[in-house]
C-alpha cells in the first residue's frame, strides 16, 4: 500500500474512534505565579509601564510632575465559563504593590486590578486609572478593583484612600476606606492584596495587609453574581495613572488562579450495568489436535506475526518518506514558541493574496530590510503593511530570537508588529498600515505638491519620537538600540502621530561584520562621529540621529544638501549651529510654515536638536531628559555657541560619495580620510 493511502487509512481509523468515543471538551482551571518579574515572558506592557529590577512600574518614574498611564496584561486569555458543564469559575488573586510619591503634596491617581475581554486595555491618564478612554467612556469593558489615591467627585469617590469594585464604569458599585484597616495606600510601604470571588456564594472579597499574612476579615465585601460577565474569555492585568503628579505605582509579585471546573474525565460506556450484575464466564474451548486445524493454527500464527510486522514495515517506509519533509517544516515552525506572546503567524498564501501576488502596484516603500507592500485582507476588511525580506537570513535562529524580543515591545509611538510568515525561503513581517506614510515623504515630496506639515503636528512628532526612544533605551527589560533613526523610518498615523518603524532590525543584519560594513546599518547624515569611527552603536548614537531628525522637522531641509548655486554640500547641523552662533537660530524655521508657528517652541526644538547632535557623545542628553524638556518638565540644556571640534584618525576606506548622501553623483575617488567634526 502506498504511504499516502496508508496515511489516509490510519486517519480514517482514528477519525472513526473519535466518532464512536468523542473526547470530553471542558474548560480547565488556570493558575500562574510571579514571585518577581525577572522577564516579560507571558506579559505585555502597554503605555508608560516598564520593567526594572524585577519590578513592574505602571507609570513614569519621574522627579517632576507628569501625566501618565500604563498597563501590564497576562498574555493568555482566561476561561471563566465552561459551556459543557454550564459552570462559572471562581477566582483568587494576590499581589504585592506599593504607591510611592516623591512629593508628599502631590497625589493621584491610583491603580487597579482588572479583567477585560480586550488584551489592549489602555485608558487615559488622571482619574481614569488607565482603564477608560476620556473621550469614549463606554469603549473599554472591564471588571476592576480600584485602589484609588485621589478624591474625584466626578466619579463619586468617598475619599482619596479607598478600594472599590468597578464594572464598566469608574463609579464604583461599592467602596471601602482603606484606613479602616489601618492601610495608607500612598505610604510607599509594600502592601499585599487578596481578591477572592466565590461563584457559588456570589460574593467578592478584598483583603489588604502590610504583611504577607492574609487577614481574617475583608476590607471590602460585595454580594454580586458575575456569571453574566464571564460568558467569554477574559484577560487579567493591572493599570494605573497620574495627572500632574509624581506618584509611582509598582507591582512586585502576582499570583492568580481559577477554580470550580471539573477535571476532564473519559466518557463511560453506554451500558446500564448495576453492582449486582452477574458476570458469566464463557467456557474455555478445548484445542483440536487434528492436522487440518494444526495447519490453520500455523497459518493464523503466521498472519498474527506477519501482519503486524508488515504494518510496522509500512510505517517505517512512510516515516522515511516523510522525515525529510518534516525536517524542513520543523525548521520553519521551530521558532513559533519564541513568538507566542504577541503576533500571529500568517500563511504565505494569505499574504500573497492580500498583496496581489506581491504586485508592483502594491509597493509603498523600500528599506534596508526589503520591499514594503500594501496588503488588503478581504476576510477581515483590514489593511496592513507587509515587509518582504530581500536577505537570505542564514542566521535565521538568531534573527527570530531577536524578533521575538521586538514583538514584545509595546508603545503607542511604535509601528506595531502584527504577525510574520516564514515559508518558501522568505521572511515576511506584517505591520500596522500607516495612512499618512513616512515623515520624509510628507516633509519633502508632499511639500512640493503644496501639502505642508503644520507646526503643531511637527512638535507632536518630536515629543512622540522622544517618548518611544526613552522607552526603548531605558524602560525595556532589554535595551533596544535602533541604529537607523531617520525620517523615512518614522511613519505617521491618521492623526499625524509619530510611529517609529524598522526598530531593531538594522542591527540584526550586521553581526560579525567589519566596521566598514557596519556603516550600512545606518544612513549617512544621521550617523554620529564616534559611530563612523568605531562602528559601535550605543544609545547616544540614537540620540545623535534623533537630533538630526528634529532639525529636519523644524527646518524642512535634508541632513546633507547641495547648495542652490554651486556644488558645495551643506551639513544641516553645521548650518543651524552657524545661525545659532550669530543669534539668528529662529531663521532656521521652514519657510513653508509661513510664520505659522510658536517661536518659543521653534527655539526649544532647535536647541534640543543641536544638543543631541553634539559631536561629543558625553555632552548629549539622554532621551528621558529630552522628553522631559519637551514636556516642560526639565530645564533645557546649555548649548555652546561654537560647535565643538573632535578629530579622529581613521583608516576607514570611505568615499566622499558614501559620506555625503544616498545616490548623489560625486567623482572624488575613494581615499583614506580623516573624519573631522568642526
């Protein structure tokens, strides 16, 4: 029998068994425990949340007042209802948290533990506790226990130190004063909370203590039936927010479990057999010793031994035929476990159909990683951007391991990775589609058509980009250095918010290469002097690139441009610094703005751009400091009137053509150069 037919026979056999004895499908009890948070495995951070030293922070860790909102969510949805047995689960959770405040006169707004049908729950700062969108009160659905540290009369709060049960609204169903148990939520001390919901008793209880011992009596007890809210899967997590305060919300440990679901048991045979049934033993047959029966026994014995042996031989053949193909499939699927925390896996056929066979009419961009296509998914009616790699990716294992880290990044100013596909020897990445394209297209090509990017949008882009780089440099578990920050890698969503794309990918392509080839990871004009010299990227090289981008955004000029008259190339940083030296820095503003801008903001952005593009990396600010300056939460840095000078003796065989721009014609021969920054 051919292997394929044999496989069909086996499948049919097992399918018949499934029909005769179908498995019992039942929801299972779930439990997990995080004594500390060493990694972000199985967790997703949203908004301003961060992981540091084994502790999750939900709001910004700043010494100056700010508005902030953040969320951490357990990745897997939790079943609370079993349709097979019509059973609703009970749950228990305990966690240790602290609410610190550097300024005792500052307050608000608190944190919450929530259950939500959405794994992207992130609300507004302030009294919304990161649960509710301020402009769409009914958008987010949730069940939450709030630990509120601010009296907000808008939500009928009893005081600024209470615990409450919220369902789809921040007007609590019932509240309790934490001080009734001697607990000051804002004390900065470690507090342990226990939340128990007993479905059979229709009762929810909240316990609080400064110790790790659960009190005998609850702080808050609510008689409520949550079974109607548990008909669908829920995601569990924490959220917190501040508004013009310095309150910091930290989660140090967390455990969670559901109970009440019966264990899966095999289905009994449909025979009604009582305990008093009489078992009748059949008579034992007496063997017949006739020659005829002896032959039959030998034939039967031969078939009994030969049949299974033949069956096993066929299986071996089938296994050998399939082994080679299985190895290939295994290579493509082996990395799935690395990406279980977020994006989905697309099929090659699905992406090919969505891009019309990767037709040239669907191309919306090109980059170091490959070609970008616009993809229409007919089944869901959604639009995405698909990046098709032009690299062979011999080091696929390393690449995909790094990709799994990138997939865990969550920030409102990142182009979110939606999925991937590894088939046909290709690597395809699926991202959110950005309707307003890239920043460089809007600054230059669209401007030529009379579409000018307005000043409020430009300032907002600078702030958004600073926010996401702060997140990547200082708030991620593993620091991410972008290495290729430029206007073509900054996308704009429907509201002209900056979304950083191609993050982390450039550095993955250049392992074990020489300093010369490392230059291909970036783009000339955006590269810091020390990176040109040593080929090693740090967070300060990203800061330099950010500074150049900011100057582009304000001035509407490329990093390196040819003079209108003549062949001399002009460096944007040098040009702005000269204007600053002569007290005319405001003259660097893009003429196409026609004076419609805030001059104070113009000066601030230009000075931030110059401080970031300082040739001396030690003098560049961190991205956190930049973000604080742009939000008026820190004083601007002092920028020297004369641009500092650094000299590197370099043996890099760079051509002037490489240094000046992409695609510019230049006939100067390659030579050994001295990189001089002056």
